């Protein structure tokens, strides 16, 4: 087991842990595979240790006993619409599924929240009527549209 982090999140996969981890680290800066543990040097990985934007994770090929669930998700704060769109498109590609209010499930079954930094800022607006309009607009969205949220906020 990697000793790099005292605490990390472990994600259970049937058999796609290494493929999933390699995909995830390709999406965010300051990400990478730190260790791949193979009981048989020529066999599949049992554990893959990796970081996403500096946060430690483990991916386990544990078999079909458990499945990923939306009860746990990876939340990514994006800086703008371009980053939001890029991550959203990559994560829903090849069998992923769009959810509501910035949530999606990737092709491996892992749930993600793609949240532009503008969303919490607009929801926390001191103008409570504007914040309510932002919330109502968000509730109609799959992928978050920053321009639509700002328009809802500024509507009089």
C-alpha cells in the first residue's frame, strides 16, 4: 500500500480500476498515477494509487461484489464554462450519463459533480431573490450554464 497519504478515498471497481484511474488523471492538472500494485507482474492491477488535482485516491479491482453509487461522488470546481464543458464532455463520453444540477455518471459508474465556481457565489448572493432565481435556473439544468445563471441572477 502506498504510504504517500494517510487518508485517501478508495473506489471499488469490478475489473477496470487501472483504466478508470488513467482516464481520470488525464482530465485534471496536478494529477497522476503514483503506484500500480499487481500481485502477478504480468497480470491486472489489484490496486491503483493516484491523485486528482493533488487529492489522493485508490482504485481497487475488487470484483462484482459491490458497485459504485451516487451516494459518493467526486466534486470538481471549474473556473469557467470552457473547463466545465471540457470535463463534462469527457466524462459523459463513451457511455457516461448526464444527471441533474451538474451531476453525471462516467462510463465506469462513478458519479461526479462539475460545479463552476460561479454557482456557489451566485447562490450565496446577498440579494436573496436573485439567489432564488439562480437556484431555480440550476434546477432545470444538467450541465451548469454559467451565462444562464448570471442572467437569472441579474433579471429584475
